[in-house]
């Protein structure tokens, strides 16, 4: 990579960090803000351990990186779990309701 290319890449990284920090400040969801700040630390060149110090393990941080890359900041929001499967069949539930 040429010197100009390295400078250009560094500027792009700094801009992505600024963007993530702005998104974090503007987020109404504290969990999303924390995750964005962890991603900003990684983009700055900090270690995953440093970024994960915000209250998550390295594997979880890796998963957030993948979700952010796929969906942007919206992908960092908590998702609703499908929950436990019912133990009774639909027929059994209907019989019980009657």
C-alpha cells in the first residue's frame, strides 16, 4: 500500500469511528449504545479484550460485529426470543380450552 493509500485508509477508519460514536450518542437504547462504542474501540485498533470490557465476552462481541456488518446499528438491538415450544399439541390445547 502506498503512503497515500495508508493515509486514506486511516481517514476512513477515523470517520467510521466518529460515525459509530455519533450513533451511540443518538441511540435511545443503552445496549445498542454500549455495543456501538465497543465497535468503535475495535475500529480504533484496540484489542477485542479492551472492547469487550464494556460487559461482554469476546465471542459475543464477535457476534455483534457480524450483526452490525449485516444490518447496521439496527442489528445491535435486542431481539425477541421465540421462547420455549409448547409441551401440548394444538389438539390438546383446544381440548383443554373447552
